[in-house]
């Protein structure tokens, strides 16, 4: 009384799925059989003395001995340069009501911010001053400002 639960459509789909799997395995076997890889030896590349990539190993008789201790890693060491921390400049702008201004260094023409708290004595625009610089939140600031 009970008929088969499988329909023609289900059987057809199953046949296609099995055929697809069989084709995939066949392609995989063909790739393995026809591969040109040849193992690790064919994948190794060498670099010659001119920096070119070759497939022939270097000649061991032409090797040069390198002293491992002489190799420096990182940046080369800089020599200490003595810099006078006290700079000379001219007050370009100073607002007494707001308590800040700018000093232009005479040698490099760089401008530095100066705050009233960094002054040792009162200054005005056009005054020649000695000062030191320190890194602030927004750049270099003139500190310990003295009028000449």
C-alpha cells in the first residue's frame, strides 16, 4: 500500500551530487599525477652576490667570512653635540592682559611661545632676551626668560 518515499527528483539530485564528487576526486588525482613540483629542491631559490634570485646554489669557495660581533643592529650611535641651552631672541608679541606672547630666536628665526609664568622679569615687544626652551603640550615653549 505504501509507495516509495523517493521521488524521481530526489534520485536525480543524488546522482548529480555523486557525479560531482567523483569528478572532483578525478581532477585532484589528475593534478597530482601531472604536477611539476618535484618536491622541496625545485622550490628553493638562492640569492647571488649581486642580489639576483637564482636556482643554483652559491659556490662555497667564494664565501667571505663575516665577523658577527661587527654587525650593528638599529640606528648607528650619534656623537654627542654640545648645544648651548641658552638662546637669544627678540620679543615679537606679548599681551600683558592675557599673559602670553611669542619670542623669535635671532639665529634660526624660529618662534617660541612664552607664558607670563616663565618670565623672570617684565618684558615688552621688541626687547632682546635670553631664554631656554622646553617641550610643552603644543610644541616648544620659551622658559626662564631674562631681559638683556
